[in-house]
C-alpha cells in the first residue's frame, strides 16, 4: 500500500465530531483483526471461531476509514485487536497513516499489543511515527503467564518490550487485575514497570463476551487493590489525564505513573472522547452498549467519502451517555455479548 492510497485531503472537514452530550470525539480505536496468538482467559474462550477473512476490511479500506475520521477531527488513533501485529502486512497501514502525523492533522498514532511480535516490529513502528504503545502483561511469573494467556510466552513478550524501549518507544504496561491470580503481584509489577521507566495501568475485568468460567471468580475491584497498595506505597494524585477512563497517581517511592481503569467501581463516561471501529467496519459508540453503525456499506458504496461522513455523523449523534456494565451472580450472561477482541481494548 502506498502512503497516498486513500483518504487524501480533508474534504468535508466539519467542526469536528460532537455528541449529544457535548463531548468531542477525538479518539478512535480501530480493531484491525479479531484474531490473536494468545487466548487470555478473561478475553477469549480457548476455542474461538473467528470472522472469515473476506468479511474484514482490507488495509486500504482501514486506511480510508481512519483517514475519514481524521478529516472529521479525530486526533488520536489507536490500532488494536485481537492482536494487531498478527495481521499480515499491518506495518503498511501504520506507514500509510503516518502521513497524517506529518501534516499535523493527527497528534498520535499508537498501538495496544500483547507484545508477542514486538521484537520483530519495534524498529519499524518507531519509523512509522509510533511514539508510545501499550503492552499487556498481567504477571511476571512465566508459569502464571502461560495459565492466563494459555498460549503466550512471557520471555518473548519481555524481549519485545526491551526492543521497543531500545527503539525509543514509550511504554505503558497494562495489567488486568484478577482475583486470586495476580492480586499478590501488583507490587512486583510496579517495581518492574517503574524500574524500566514504563507506566503501569491496572484494569478491572469487564463483562464482554462469553468465556469459559464465571466472571465473578475473576473480578477484583481496584478500590480494594488501591487500598492495599497504600500500606506500602505513597500514592500521590496527579492531574495527568488522557481524556480516557484512566485515573493516574504517582508512586512517590518509584517516581513512576500508575493508572487505574475502573469501569465497574466508577463510572468514567462523563469525559468519554472515544469511539471504536471493528475490523469489519462496525462503529461502536460505546464499549458497554450494543448500538452500532455499519460503516463498511457506505465505505464500499462509492469512492467518494460523502456517504461515509454522513454515516459517521449519524452515529455520533446517537452516542449513548454511558455503559451499563454489571457483574453479579444473578446475571449469567455478559453485559455485552461481543468479546473485547472484536471491539478492541
Ligand atoms: N491483543 C492486544 C493486547 O492484549 O494488548 C490488544 C487487544 S486486547 C483486547 C486489549 C486490552 O484489553 C488488553 O490489555 C487486555 O488485557 C484487555 N482485556 C481483554 N478482555 C478484557 C476484559 N474482559 N476486561 C478487561 N480488560 C480486558
Ligand atoms: Fe489476545 Fe489481547 Fe485478548 Fe489476550 S487480551 S486474547 S492477547 S486480544
């Protein structure tokens, strides 16, 4: 794919995307594949059926779609999945999208990854303008890592993180807090991440998609984790915000940043600036709601972006106020049927 393939210009660029609650949508997360080389227990079941490849948007279509959002005022793009780096030729999408960084229309092009392919791609990602990435590591115990991810290898992931650091990419480690699994290891994760100069963000499990097992067994409220951390660490509130759900503190003893993403114990929707698009071109205006808009049909209907812009505007005009996540024993079904790997984390 050549960097100029689609989505040139800022035709139709309007005042930006503003939802009915006055929130500016400036952040798009794009799942480029629903496939993954891991099977994390809270994310997927071991035997997943994936979308037929023909249903996926091509890389050119993804470029055009992302570029349409940039034309509409999106300033930050996060490529995710599934595991984005397992999609064939994915670096060509990064290289193509980097033209928007050069023009200044896009402020940040970033990635969330499980790190398995990072050793191979770190240098190329940096060359395509990726300055920061999120890498998911829930434990530093190799055996436990295998149990959580089912198919992952911690040593490979840590090598990937080192390669990204060497390439000069800023790193945030994401760890999902899991009851009885990694709850005793949060101190180690803080020491590791901050010792390496990375940020660390803790995430509560969210009820997305059927998995094998009971989510109430995994759910660990971060309010409990935070209270426990106060026995050993000094947590200083800092004003740092990304416009997203994470709330950050500085750990005085390490000097590093620690984030908490607490969809279950705190509602973070009032400042929501983001929407998500799947690898089939379905736009979800809220991670925690079913309502969605198909962008693939307008994308394919014509080479002109008019229909696409109309569909995006109509979707943003019905972005819901917030999510309705609930994890409790009375609800046997997940709050939202699709998996995180479909909408992108
Ligand atoms: N494969 C990449 C990775 O693992 O970083 C990107 C996609 S993954 C769906 C993005 C993030 O979502 C990961 O940090 C993962 O731990 C998190 N995640 C997946 N399922 C989740 C769930 N049910 N609740 C909370 N976080 C979840
Ligand atoms: Fe794959 Fe990421 Fe889901 Fe784990 S959390 S199964 S690495 S998509």
